[in-house]
C-alpha cells in the first residue's frame, strides 16, 4: 500500500470590469509526491499520476451590443505523469488550448450561440490511464439555437 502528499495553492478571480465586459482567471499549483510505495509501485518522491503541477484558465467575454456577445479564453495544463511504475515512466506533455464563443440574442426567447473549441487544432492528451492515454478533442465548432417558452 502506498501513500502520497499534495501541497497545493490556487487562486480564482472573477472580475466584472464593467456591465459589458467580464473576466474569470483561475490558477492552481500542486506539488505531489509518493511518500510510501508498494513493491513495483511509484518510486519515492515521484509525482502522482495525472496531476499537473501547474494549471490555469482564463475567460473573457464582451457585450458588443444589446444582442451580440463574444468571448475567448485559454486552458493550460503542465506535463502530467501517466504511468509511474518503477519499471517505466509515461509522461503527457503540457498544453495550452484556446476557445471562442459568439452569441446573438434575437429576442428574449430566441438565442443562437457558436462555440469553437481548440481553435489552433492542437494535439494534446486529455485523459491519462495507467496503460493508455486518450487525446483531447481536435478543433471543433458547435452551434446551438435556444428557444425559451
């Protein structure tokens, strides 16, 4: 049976600069390590799997007119360890992913919204498992029509 320690620090800021402009900023620092290990398990002092040391997110949106709103942001994770058995290490590199949004309100009951994720179509590892990794979504656009009644 193993044991681990995580020392962490995080900041979340929500800034409503004006009635038409908003910002949200988040950042986290996690220093993790194995402090007790099972046979053939994590080497002592090794970072924990799937735990980025640094991660952050930023989002801002702006009301261009009564009906039109736009937004953009970024999500960042530092490299993460996928497998840390004494025999092998697998590391997923860090990444930054950008997204954008545009929303148009036709009326109080009808809104059209476009979301574009991973604007640069960057390849990155989203989910890590002990013996495999799942890539994140490529560049993708979604459009939704919201009807309220």
